[in-house]
C-alpha cells in the first residue's frame, strides 16, 4: 500500500508451486524500482542452492503451470 499514490497492490499465488517471494529494489535518485517476484527457489547463488539441494529441476518434456493474480486498487487512505 502506498498512501502517497493512493494505491494498493495485492499479489496471490500458489505457494506450493512458488514457495518463495523475492523482493529487490533499486533506489537511485529519480530511478526507484521495486520488484516482488514469486519464485521456485530463494535468491541465492546456484552454488549455494546446489549445496543445500534447493535447485528446482524439470525433467525433459515436463512442464509446470503456475497462476499468479495481481490486483491494483485505488485507495483513499
């Protein structure tokens, strides 16, 4: 929710398929960016994820479908 812009953003996703939510931002002057990314692995190096056995794999021909719902609402306060 951003009271200055009077906006609220809701994100819904299947935590069984995408169990992590990564947040990153770039806070340069006049160039502010914020991202919220549902994902299948934490935001760490591949070496670290491999060591922890947390790299998600797809077999040849396998596919996964994930649904994501994003709602932007104008709010008065």
